[in-house]
């Protein structure tokens, strides 16, 4: 992986991680078109640069992270379902991650559902901005488990989970961002632990690439979050639904055209 390739994938990560459009689906297309999908370092890279993306949430919403202990309790409660299921079903999840068709189909189905989300939860927009309570936080965490199916989108699943708990679109999206911090931080640490245990390590070039990737993902994610909150509040989910459908069809078209698609 060269510097240009790392920047391109970091831009994809920053743009797609917090939008309800599946970063996995976009990484499949990006890494495959760049011809680096089978590279083992690339697979590690795409997880580790999530740290840069989640750091953007902490910087943008730093006041919320110093608000109260109750805020952290809610995040912990919401994090538990994914942590437990992730450990118990890791082999099955890895099996799904190898199936490009699963990603394409879930992108399509999720896109179709997003076309109707605004109508289903339109009454929520009259509710004030608020954080979920403990029970609602846990339910949102259960929705996050659904996102372990590749192509679902962690952001889409948790935002919809928030909408089921009577949050308006802005509040649901913001809690989704907050929940990404412990979830993605844990995923990054787990990946680093596995690398350490395998004695694989990183070269100086690898470390340079990872540093660049995290910086780019951080900057792009900050811009994406600001755009998403503003756009979502005004226009809702329909555009993202159409976009997911297009990406799902694109992945299927590439797959059946014989293009070797790999999930990184």
C-alpha cells in the first residue's frame, strides 16, 4: 500500500463511517478497484484508521464527554450487546464478512427501508433534543448488533434504534456517533492485540501509512459529521436510501461481471 492508496481509503472511511451507507460496502469497492483488497496490511489498516474517525467525534462533542457520569453509563449499557455477541459469534461474523453478496443484498434492503424511515418516524421530529434513558440505550445497543451483518451500516442501525425510542433524527444521530467511540475503539484495540500476539508488527513505512490514514480519516470524518447532521435535520434519510441501492447494485454488477471483490 502506498501513500496515495492509504489517503483514498482513509477518505472513504471518514466519509462513510458515520453516514448510514455502510463503510464496509465502500471499502470493498475502493480496495478492489485499487487492487489491494487481498493485502493483509490493508485489512489491518481499515480497522486501525477507525481511531482517527472516532477521535473526530470526541473533538466535535468534547463538552458532552465531560457532561456527567450518567453519559458514560448509557454508552456502556449500549455497548454491552455488541461486545457480548461479538465475542460469542466472532466466527460466524467472520464467515459473513467473506460473502460479498450478503453486503450487496443488505445494502439494497437497507436502502429500500431508508426510503420510508422519515414517514414511519415523522412524529419524532416534534420531540425536543434529548439523550436516551438507560433502557433506551440498551435497546439502541441491540440494534447495533444487527450491524454486525456486513452492509447493514452501524450508523444506520443505531440511528434507527434511536428513532424507535422516540428520539428525533438529530438526537438519534448524535447518540449513534457517541456509541461509535467505545465500539470502534474496542475494535481497533482488539485488532492491535491480535497483531501483537501474532508477532506480525509494523515496519516504519507501515507506521507512516497508519499515521497518515488516521489524520485523513479524522479530518474527513469531522466534515462528514457536520454535513450529515445538517442534511439529516433538513432532508431526512431518503437520499441515503437511494444511494445505498445504487451502491448495492454496483457491487452486484461488479461481482457478476467477474471483478474479484474482496472484503477488507
